[in-house]
């Protein structure tokens, strides 16, 4: 009933009610509980409460970036934003001490512009830009009694402590099989096993209405495994036999996924035992064991023959695999620069700079006008605007509604806790509890805002600031108003440029993949690289288009039609995959393949001209 009611709501309101589902990440919960609370306790014992507050804030921000994946990827996901956060804290602290209100506003506006442009590069860059701005606001608007360099070291220590917990603590999957190898590669093994499970699920769904969603789930699993295995390393290539074997097992899943996609495209019946082989391979990856005998599917069709051949290849890779190629096309400095300086980066940068600068200016005006009452810190308003202006956290109105509701609830909860808890012991316990709840609350922006609000208010009270829940509610609502106004202001360039840039990237990747397949090249490694890039960019474009569709009509109309273009591109990439499998088997395409390609190309050209109602994509 609730789902039916949500579907009847307008998209911009329904999105605010949606929450992610999944098992409780107990490992992240444990890390959160062991992060800020112990750091704050150690600082209080040493008589350096202010440094403990900074360290706990750093641990909280690192906990927000502590997502499922391998330990290697966590180094980049947590470490890079933490370094940017330290830099932002340093700049904000010294700028707040030595610059006047106007000069400080200009500096913060410039930081917002740079951070916004950089955030267009990808998820890690987005987290990096966020921490840079949040800590700059904290450094400038929450003056601390310690020298700036000590605060920076405390921030790095707090983030480093959370990262150390992420690297050192075991997970349930690491306790199976060989403990040493299981601990080191548990995230990678789980990610690769999920790929084989996704292949099996797609084979089960062939010929049903669930096939499209299962193919999208396979793309997500492949992206996750690729990221888990391609994390930062000291050596250029895998250094151990176990890691090389994992790489080979991942690579062996690519032809399986290709064959399964071709079968889904053909919409033909698949024997029930076809999915049994990938499931046995998934269990072998999870248990770090040999594959054993695999049931062979029938070989009555090119796609089924490709599936059989891929299973045989996978069995060999599991026993003697030494592969290292992850079929990832590394981003060149030029492509990164295009993302930063391109239309998407410029649009996000302008809005982030304007929102951050405006909120900082208003906060300073209220501060110098003594509107804040008994507390002297003005960081909350610009820090709130940073989270509200981020498009990857959801549509604008959804972010505003969730942030406002979460802050009001969090501030009211903290007011109740502050009235009954002993100080500082009760507040330290509250920080530890909230740290443990952050990974669970990450499923919904309002829930995360509630937990973070309680946590931050507890931290600043430990640091000596009086209880200020009412003021924080007012500042949050003011930040929401600022971001709503700036979000609807006309800007130089084309509105929705980031969405269109994503569609253009997906289109270019799909065309490159199609050109390679129709060229009948025998270079399968390049083909799989192009296929992975096509599906990855397409998934990113579809996600951005879905977020844009849930905006208010005044904003959603600028990206109107991009979801339809993405759907056509998805069918084109699926058809290209089916063509590749058929060409491998027969050396020529059937009339069905050629007719489908021609029809999709015509439909793509037609729909691209309708994007944004009045603009044709280049």
C-alpha cells in the first residue's frame, strides 16, 4: 500500500521517501563505534578536548565515505578526501584568522568553484570536494584555541584512525577458507563472487520481464568488482599468486556475462541447468576453493555455445589462472581536465561556489550582527549548503526536504539528550552511538542528517559551545532557502549540461564498442574493455538522468528526453554484445541483427534531437 501511494506522488516528493535496502553493515557499525568516541575520550584524558573534537569530526567524515568494497579501494575512498579535508581546514583556519569578512567570502567562494568543478570527475572526487569545503567552513567559522597546524594533524589522525580500523579489523567473509588470504582479499573475493551470482540471476531471468533489471545488476556487479580489484597498489601488477588468481577469475566472468547478455537479447528459453555453473563458480570464489565439475549447457545456439566455452575457460582460470588484465581504460589527464572544465564541471562549480559563498557571507553577517546569541561559531550554515548543493546526493528538492527534516529531528533529539546526559561522559557515549549509526543511516539522506546532527552538536558541546539546537534549525532552513534559490537561478551555459555530458560520453563509448565489433577484430581483450566502458558510462548516465527526472518540473524539463536516449543506448549496447557473440560463432550477422542495429541507430538519432525539448546533442 505504501509503495502504491509513493508511486502516486510527484517524482520530486516520491524520491524523498525512498530508502535503500540491504543487510546491516555490522563491520562498518563496529568501526563507527570505535572511531569518534575513543578519540574524544583520549583527548579529554589528555586535556586537549578541542583537538579531540577535530579528530572525531574527521573520523565522522571518513565514516560517511566508508562504503562496502575492498580494503584497497577504501584507501582511496577515505584517504583522498581526508587529505583534501586537512587542506581545507588549514586554509579555512588561517583565512578566518587573517582575512576580513569580504576577503574571506571571496576565498571561500573560490574554493567552492574549484571543489564543484573537481567533483564532476567521479565519486571519489565528489567526496574530496565535499570535505574540502566542509572543513574550510569549520576552520573559518569554528575558531579553535589550538594552532592551525595542530588542528590539521588532529584531523589527519582522526581520519587515519578510521582508515586503520578499516584495514585492520576482520570481516565475516575473511574468516572463511585460508584466514590469511581471506583477510587480505575478502572484499575482492566477495565482489568477484557477486559477478558470477549476477550472471546466474540473468540466466534465470532470460525470456522474462526481469531480464533488463538483471542485466543492469550484472553491470553494477562488474563495476564494483572492477573497482575493488583496481584499487591503489605499491606495484604495478598483482604481486601474489592469490591476487593474480582473483584477477583471472574476474576476467573469466566477462565472456560469461557476454554470453548471458546475448541470450537475454535473443529472449529464448534457457535450460535450467545453465545457471548452475556460474553459481558453483560463485561459491568457489567465496570459499577460495577449486571450481570442481561444472554442468555443461546444451550447444544448440551460438549464445549457448559461447556460454559453454566461457564456462570451460572459467574452470581453467579457477585452477591455473594467472591473469592480470582488468580491462579498464585508464582516464588520461586530458579526459580528467575535460570533466573538470567541461560544461558539467562548470555548471556544478558555479552553483557550488555561489551557494557556498552566499551562505558564508550570510553566516558572517549574522555572526557580526550578533544574531547568533550566546554561541560564536558560524560554520553550520555554509557547511549545510555544501551537502545541499551536491547533485549526486539526489534531486535538489529531495535533498532540501530531507536535510530540513533530518536537522529538525536531530536538533530536537539532541536538546533532549543534552538535558539529561552527564557531561562530558554522556556526550562521549552519544558520539560513539551516533558513529555506529552513521553506516546504517546512510540508506536515507534524512536519517543520515539526523544522526550527523546529533553527533556534531554533541562534539561541539564537548568542545565548549553551549546548547544551540534552535539556532541550528534556523541556520539549516536558511541554507535550504539559499540553495533552492541558487539552484533555480539561470547560469551561463546550458542548464542540465552535466546530464547531457554523461549521455554524450555513453553515446561515444557505445559507438566505439559497436565500431570495434563490426570491424570483426579478433582482439577480445580490447572488445571487453570497450564493452565494460560502454556499460559503465551508460549506467552513470542513466543514474544521473533518473535523478534529474525527479527534480521540480522547472528543472526536470531541461533534461527531458535523456532517459529515453539512455534506454536506446542500452538496447544498442545489448544488441552489439549479441552481434559480437554471433560473429564469434558464425562469422556473419543475421538479418535480425542488422535490422535491429539499423532501427536503433535511427531511433537514437531521432530521440537525441528531442533532449531538453529544444536542443540536439552534438
